[in-house]
């Protein structure tokens, strides 16, 4: 995201730790609830599309083509959540993804994050095929955390530490 300030020009937007927390709180609710509401489990064409997109993502990662990684990742997740059959869930998720793009994209250049994403996409596809929506919802939450943590560590101020007198007494 870009911010524009009068007489200063455009600059890349950086989010505060609180902004990241608030944005991810919304993303977590949307992704978890959408995963629990997937209804296309009997749709062979939808499952095949999800598997194809997962393979496309892996090929892009193997080729270190970051634009293709981004495109394949977006298509994979869009298709996954289209499985809810609820276009408003899909739009809300797309909007939250757009807001957090500059948070999530920083991890794309690191092979360990890309490798983990491939593993998790395979697991997502397997959970869909196994019809285990509870485990899918948990994995969807876990899947978004590495990029969030990376951004917070690299670009956010350290978390505030409570003063000694601010902590509750033990046993309270």
C-alpha cells in the first residue's frame, strides 16, 4: 500500500504492531469461518482445480519466479474460499488480503517461507479431500502466521513490556 503526504510524495506504507494485530484479527476470523463453511466437498472439478493450483504454486516456487508464486498463491486461496459458495465471504477475504499484501509479501523472498507454504498447500488440499474442515480451519490460521511474525520482527517496534507495577498479583 502506498501513502501520499502533501509536499512529501508517495511512500510505502508500514503498519504498526497494533495495526498488524487488528488486521490479522479480522483475517483470522474470516479465514477460519470460511474454512468451516466450505460446501463444495463433492465437487470433483473444484477439488481438481485446487490440486492443479497447488501444483502451479509448487512449480513457481521451484522456479523462484516470485510473480508466479504470488499469482498462483492468490489463485489457490481464492479457489479454496470460493468453496464456501458465499461470494461475500470471498470478497471480504479478498479485501483483507489486499490490505495485508504489503505485510505478507515481505516473506516471499525467503525460501524457508516458500517451502513451508508448499507443504501447507498440500496439507490444505489433503484436508479438503478428507473433509476435515476443523483441521482445515486450524491450518488456515497457522498458515498465515509466519509472514505476520516475520513482518512484526522486521518492521514493527518491539512489543510494549508492562512496567513491574502493572502486572497483576499472582493468584488473582
